[in-house]
């Protein structure tokens, strides 16, 4: 028997002893790849507890016999922090998709004064905790924590300031990350634009508008923030972008339309500030402060409340 005949015989014997279902042919079932479970960011569980506590206190305040006409505002604030709790309890908080959670419950403080003092302290602690996490991270996660720090400051301010609504979170939207210098320039330009636009809106308000005094204060605050940002850039040997000679501002035909324009301009500042946080390569803490400052500019007129200040949800 030659070598070729021998090899063919061996192959034939092997084939004769197998079938297509034989383990020697099909082998054992191959494992299916399962991606690892998402890991919530460090600090999410702790912050979820703090948010739940803030929500519980504000809910109790809304139901207190002394709440009166402020009850709806307290409940609005409670809903914002209840949402934060539900998002932080999820597997991927950056998606901002809430999961079902059991709300915490506490008794309301005996008096309005006690409640306001307790709530202010609770929200300050919440702000500091979120800001600390933002300072330890970068990118969109830093903006996520910074936004909730700004939200805590908004809520603390709104304890004694009339607000009627908040911009809702739109899950899966993201904060852009760009070159740090570009982000800073964009933020400064939004301040320039806001000064131009708010002064224009002031000129369009009727003399009888009750918003005029508050808007006077807002434009001064916007100018102050703009000037501080400019001075900080110069101190860092940078060349801050100058404001344009004119900005394209839509025409308004009523006081309500003029104030809506102001709200849009202020929201643009907050969104640019969030991008600056996400884009910061160094000194994230300063960028977080910029977002917090931007988020409260419109509160004297009840503007700017958001479940996630600075996020592109509007």
C-alpha cells in the first residue's frame, strides 16, 4: 500500500465514526460575549442618599400646615431632587434616566423659620458634595456633578424666591467637550451677547413693567460676571475675546416676549458654562463656580430653574 492510499484510509475511518452532531465535530457550545455591567461613578450612591434627604425635607415642607402659598414651590424643588435621587440610583447616571426608588420620608420642622434654616443647610451640604466630586473628575462627568451643585444652589435660592417651573431633563443628551480655550472664549462671548441682548430687552419693556427693576439688577450681575471672566483671562496672560459690535437679537413686540428673550440669553450662558466645565483641563473648581454663578443670574425674575442647569435640555 502506498503512502497516498494509507492516508485516504485513515481519513475514511475518521469520517465513518463521526456524525454532524458529534461533539468531535461541533465542539462544546461557545460562550456568548456579555459586556461588563455598567459601574456607577464613584460617589453616586452617597450623593443619591443626600438627594433623597433633600427631597424628603422639601416634600415635608410642602405638606406642612404653615406652607401656605409656598407649598407648590417647595414641591417643585422636591421633585428636582427626587429626580436626581432616581437618576443616581441607576446603573448609568450619565444617561439621566431615572429608575424606581422609594422616597425617604421625614416630619416637617415645626415652623417655617426652622424649615428654611434646615433646608438651606441641607442644600449647602449637597452643593459642596457635588462640587467636590466635580473637582475630582473631568469631561462630561465633571459637568454632571457640577450641574447638580448648581441645582442645589438654585434650590437654596428658590427657598425664598418665587419660581414656577424648571426645564425638564432630556435623557441621553450630552454636554460637548471641546478645546479648553475655545470653551472659555465661547462662555465669554455668551456674556457679551447677553449684555447686548438684555440691554436691548430693557429698552423694549414698557415703563409700567414690574420686571424692570429686577432686570436692571440682572444686567448688572451679567456685566459683573463678564468682567470677572475677562480679568481672569488677562491675569492668566490670555487675550479674552472682545464682544461683537452687534449681535442678532430677535425683535419683540411685548413685555412677555422681551423677558423670554432674556431667559434664552441666560440659558445660553449656563450651557456654555457647562461646556467649559466638561472641557476644563485644569482648575475644574473654577469652572464649576462659573456654572453655579451663571445658573442663578435669572432667578430674581424666576428664570433659569432646571433639573440639570447647563445641560442642553431646552
